[in-house]
C-alpha cells in the first residue's frame, strides 16, 4: 500500500503545467512520503509484507488510514494551487510521525493581515 501511495504521489507530480508553488508543494509531499516509508509505518504493499516498525511509532489501522487520507488530500490541494492548506495537512502527518516542523513559504504567513480585524 505504501508503494501504491508513493506511486500516486509521483504520478501526479509528473503531470506538467503546474505553477512553481505547486511544484514546491508536491516536492514537500514527496519528502514526507519518503519519511513515512523510512519510518516503516505499518501496511506493506501486499499482505504478509509487514516491515519492522519503529518502537516510537505504534499506530492503529484507523490512524494509518486517516493519515493516508491526509496525504491524498494534501496532494489534491497541491494540484488545486491551494498550497497553504496542503502544508497544513502535511503538518498534521508530520506531527503524528513525530517529525520536525517544516517552515511554510513566506507567502503563507500573514494571509489575513490585509483585512481589518474587528475590535474586541
């Protein structure tokens, strides 16, 4: 299953015509999938191919399913040029895998500062 997820990410990454921001988004997603594979999250590519799991990463099947759905959603958001939301989804997976945070691009910060805030 992990190989399948990796292949899906790589297949979508190879589709041309995306802006540089989306390319950077997909690149970050590919790095995250590589980290996922290196940690050996449960779920081999076929039944009976379970890999040794890191003792720090004992996760239930429902957690793994949910995080895979976050990766798929992040990929879709990258291709929809909604990089900020995609990075947030990737942050959820990074936190779950106990990986260090990745700095968001500068244009992701202060997105709402242009709008006046209502007084308290």
